[in-house]
């Protein structure tokens, strides 16, 4: 009888614990929707907007090329501008950011620019801004006079477009068209090598190409100097990535952000920045490589400034399979507990700081997976049922 009573007591306590665990997740989750005018409405939207107003830095850690996430970023731009955000840090290189802004100032569509390079490299030149949704974001940024900071290295697909930029800006009396065409053909042929649309030897081959070095020397001038510097650096970083070395890329992102920030700090009292990168980069603490990512640097910068940062990780759970057309739940088993209160018909946002506070108040030990999110981010944003973004040009 005593054993039965003890068993019943333990069972009741385990049940209560599970219910309480679920309840604090529910209490930390709020919802919102997007109306026909493109405005966000609901408790969850008020929570995010309040944090935007309070913060100097808004970090949006994304899963790339998700329709709803890009829609969220694009529709939020007017509110961000209204609250002093004049800068948008993106996962592209500084040369790419300049070129993208230039194209839009000249009212050139990205498709018309990309069409020159797609046949040779089977990808877009900048890595990102390769979808229709991202182009809309770019156009909205330009409309609201928000400058794009390219804080990463120049993408693997950018090399032919960079060669074109350098040649266009060069003194044609110093460099022959024959050299330009010969180098262009050589680089295009290198792209064709390798597997799965990637040649791991490409960067090192270009770094040690005599023809490339002659071309860079002859095109070097005041206008091209910055492009050449970024080009060489990007080849080095991408080559190191093929060997498994992540550190150089991380440090370059931090350095670029710091240079943009200090440049604008001389002009603005408070430099407010939207930072939209892959979620691994926006996290506090260390990444899988053991490096402290730029998200941690920005968090510390906010502390130094006696300001705040607000870091959101996006987590699309219900995504339409592009082949079958059916919606699939892509959450892994570890994450389903945390995402248990998500509504597939509206936006859900989990306040991770509130969840931590409630777990302490009610003496609840959360899973390692949930604690990991709490340590790295401030909130989780889960869109309603969505789909993958539409490519500007299909590969």
C-alpha cells in the first residue's frame, strides 16, 4: 500500500511538473497577424515594437530564403525608420552592398544584372538578394533611405562581376581588352570545375594566377583600390573556409561592422542598426566553431553604450514542400516542447527572457535545448505556415 501511495505521489508530481513546464512556455508565447495594409497587429507585435523602440540594435537571426521571414523584415522597415534605424547590416560583402544600392538608385532590376552571370556560374553574384522577396526588401530600404552595410566577405559567385567592375573603372590605355577577356574566360572555366556547383580550388588558383595579378596591378587606381583589397581578402577567407577555418570570416565580420559603426558614430549621436544574418552569427556566446560571433560583439557594444540590443531567432516550423505542395512540420523532436504553443495560422513569438524568469520563479529546470536558446537569444519568432522564397532566376 505504501509503495502504491508513493508511486501515485511521484506520478502526480511528474504530471504537475510537465503541466507547469508547458504552462510557462504558453505564458511566454504571444501572437500577432499581418493585416491587408501590411501592418502587424496583436500582443506579439506590440512586444516586438516595444523592444525595437528600446533598443539600439535589432538582430534578426534567420533561416535563409523563407518567404514569411523576408516579408516580416520588409514590412517592418517603415517602423524601424520611424524609430531611428538608418542602417541595415547584411550577410554580403562591402563591394556587393555598394553595387546593390547603385543598381537600385539607377532603377536596374536585379534580374537584368544577374542574367549576364548566371550562364557562366549558375548562381547569382552576391549570394544573398537572390530572391524576389529580398529584392523587395532592398527596394524598401532604398525608399526609406536606410544604408546597407555589407559586413561579410564577397561571395563565391561574385568574382566575374568584380572583374567587370574593375575593368569598367580602369584606364583603357593601361589595360588591354584582350587581357580582360582572357582572364574572364579563365575564371569562368574555373567555375565549371568541381562538383555540386562548387570548385574548392577556385580561390587559391585565382590568388596565385599570374594573369589575375597582372590584371589587378593594371586596374589599381583610386576607384578600384577598395574593390581589389576586398576581392583579395575574400579569396583568402573563402579559401580558408574550404579548409575548415571559420575564424577569419568571423573576425572580418566584426571588423567590417566596427568600421561602419565608427564611421557613422562621427555623424550620429546614436547609431541604430538592423542586423539581419544567419542565426549562427547573431547568437550571443560562441558558435559551433568555438568563435564568439558578431552577435556577441554587438551585445557587448550595447552594454558599453549603456543601451540595449534585442536578438530574435526566426524558426519557421510549418513549410510548404516545393515538390509535393504539402505543408510539413520541420521542427526536430528537441524543439517541439518549446514550440508546443505555436499557431500555424498566425505569427507566434516566444519571450525567452520571460520564460527564464518564470522558470526561476516556479523552480523549473528547463531542457538543455531550451536553455541554449535562452542563453543565445531574447526571443523566438515563428511565422505561420509559409513557403520557400522565389528565386529571381532559377538555377
